[in-house]
C-alpha cells in the first residue's frame, strides 16, 4: 500500500470518525445527559459544600459535550484508519468493507468493552476524588492490556491456521484471549466506591448509555469508513460503452 493510499484512507477515517461522532453525540445528549443531570442533583442534595461552577452546566452539556465527543471521534477515526492499513489483507481474505467492520468491532471490544466490564463508567457523585489517579491508571492499564492481547490473539490465530484450520485456530485464539483477560480481571484491584444510597437504576442507566454511545460510535465508523474504503480500493468499473453508434448531429 503506497503512501498516497494510506493518506487517502487516513483522511477518510477521520471524516468517518467525525460523522460517527455526530451520531454518538446525539445518543450522548438524549441518553447520557439526563443521567448526568440526575447524578448531579443527587450529589447536590447530599453534599454540604456548594462550589461555584467555573463552567455552567448548560455549556458543559452542549458545546463541551460536542467538543469532547467529536475530537475523540476524529482522533480514534484516524488511529483506526492507520490500523486498517496494516490489517487489510493480513487478517483474512475480506473485502475492504468487511475488514472495516471487523476492525471496528474488534476495536469496540478491546478498547472499550473489555476495560468497561472491569472498571465501568461512573456518573458524577460516584467515586472518591482522592483515588481518581489510581482509577484512571488502572483503567488505561486494562485498556492497554486488552489491545495487546487482542493483537497477540490475532497473531496466534494466524500461526495456528495452517495446522488447525481457520475455524479452530480462531476458537483457540479467542479462548486464549478470554483466559488471560479473565486472569487480569481476577488479579487487578477491585474498585467499588458507589455510595450505599445511590439509586441502582440511575447507575445502570448511566452505564448503559455510556455503552450505547461507544457502540453507536464504532458501528457508525465501521459502516461509513467501510463504504469509503471500498470505493477507494475497489472502484466500480466504468459502464461499458454502448455498441450502438451515436448518430451524428446534422
């Protein structure tokens, strides 16, 4: 793959990320923000200290939310496009469109779902401010471990395929990934800082909305980028010229 193609895919990846980010932004505003507002109301009702807002809540839930989601989406769209350039043709005989969908699904699983199951997202008022550094470090450690294990599982599957066949090589690779992730879940510290009187339904709603945002983001990216990559790498041939001669104008 030459540099011009990589550059074109990178641009398309960032554009697809931007478009998918708009879809995720709609989901975040409709599903996520109501949960955040309820969590903030809970915190205000149970806190004896009232701090002045540096940035208003209305600005946070509109311009702040849009900036955060879209910048995140464009950045990950570019990174995913570069990963796509490396993966295309190396993970199987898939079309450009199918490879994009496969890559986005694996990225959703490795980058978000696996760390989320160990250290799920929490709304405001949940979590000790003194442990935020520890919680952030553990989350990114889990994310890094998940990504590296996903890459290792892919390499393992490729090496086992000639002897076991594609199906069983995939089964062994997935099982190895799940086993090591399970060990990581068991040995990494557990963090449980949810207040006893925090509404369980609100916590569940917030976490589901966080998962929905990421699912829409990566599904949208896979579909949009797959279509753009397919058109770039496998352009449709020009329509066959008609055998009938066009009569000359008089």
